[in-house]
């Protein structure tokens, strides 16, 4: 009978080689257990990475859109809040000025002008709102607050109204100055005439909000508030009956401006809704892409756990054999 055997050195090398192989398998299976994906991606995909790379690009693009929708949400929410503040000031001032027609009027002309001055401050402050370091109503000049102070506006408008003695002339002069490119737009507005570019919130959807502080609705409200604030100015020296007539007409126009401001808020609200819908769709698309990617390279947790247990048992068995071999000697064999 022929006996085949290997020497002690060869046996030791064989055991060490097998031990290294088993440890490598344990590392691979441990990685797959912890990450949930196979370590040998090339083997799983048969060397064809095209589908996986396409999914990775889609996920990266959707991550970028997630940032874009977050910025758009911040921008539209801030714009909605500022327009709400602006509209509330218009409503308060309109109600105050129209109260001059009621029998129980107790507000004096001076008090009405002071309120108009305060509300004008609030309106300008609302339009000078910044979010994320960007001005909302400055067009493409987002680093600049769009409007000068109320003091600057009233001083410039006062010069245009000096010497006028009828409500019609006063209101026409104010309207002309606000509409004149060398008037309000040049003296008070510091932003850019070019509106912001549409915000890309998904693959095929953009949100466009071309509202600046020169919007006709906003300018009309500021114009009427400014005239009301100047109505009791001593330098203009307008008669009480003229002031009352102005306050009544301005109150009616401000009520109309309030309705127009509501339309602007509705426009921004529609943009907010579109941003939310885009964010929801993007999140769903990302979840789908991530699921598809995981399906391509996912490791079965149950199979991996079973294989890991088997390999660990093999390693333990190998250690036992190694120990037994280490204890072999001629003396022990002859006993």
C-alpha cells in the first residue's frame, strides 16, 4: 500500500494559507453584513457598470435638486411673509384713512399722517427683507437692499408736491414721479431692473417669481402711504379740507392696493405649492433610484449570515487541527 504524506513545513504553509483564505472570506462577509452590499461589485454586475453609474448620476442630480428646492422653499416662504406684513400695513392704513368719513371720527390729521409714516416704514422694511444673505425684491442685485429709507422717499416726494393745492394735482404729481424712470426708480430703488432667473427645482420644472420692489402694486401702495404721510407737513401747508379729501381718496386706493397685494401673495403661494410638489416628487424619485441601486449590489443578509457562520466554524476547526498538529511528536506517537 502506497502512503502519501507531506512534510511538516509544507503542512504548516498549507494551514497558514488556508487560514489566510478563511480570514479574507470572513472580512468580505463581515463587510457585506455591515454595509448590506456585496464587496465584489464587478463580479455581481458581470463587469457592466453602465446601469449602476446611471443610477449614481440620477441620485447625485436629485441631491442637487433637493438643495435647490430647500433654497426655493426658504426664498418663497420669506417672500410670502414679507408680502403678508406689507399687506397688513396697507390694510391698517386704509381702514384708518377711510374712518375720516365716519361720524365718530376721533383721529386727527396729524395722527393719520404719523400712522401713514409708520406704515410706510413697515412697508419699506418688508420689501428690504433678506433671506440667506439675499434680498428678495432687488432683482438680480441680491446683495443690495432694494429701497432707500422712508425719509429719503418723503423728502424727494415733498419737493414734487410743493405748491400744489388740489387733491387731483397732488395725486397726479405723485403718480408721475413714481412712474418716472428718473423719479422713484432712480432715486429710491437701488436694485436691478432685471428680475431673478427662474429657480430650477426639478428636471423639467422651474419656479419663476419676477417680483421686485418696482412692482406696480407695491409702488402704488407706497405712493399713497407717502402722500398720506406728507398731508400734514407744515411746509406743504395744505388746508384741512384738502387733507380730508386726500385721506378719503387715498383710503379707497389703498383698499384696492390691498386686493392687488393679495393677488401677489396668491402668486407666491402657488409657487410655494409647486416647490413642495417638486420636493415630494424628487424625494420619491431618489428613493426609487436608491432602491434600484441597492437591488443591483445588495447582499442577502440571511445568506450572508449563514455563510459567515459556516466560515467561522471552518476557522475554528482549522485552529483545532493546527493545535493538534503542533502537539504531534514521535514520543507521543509511540506511547
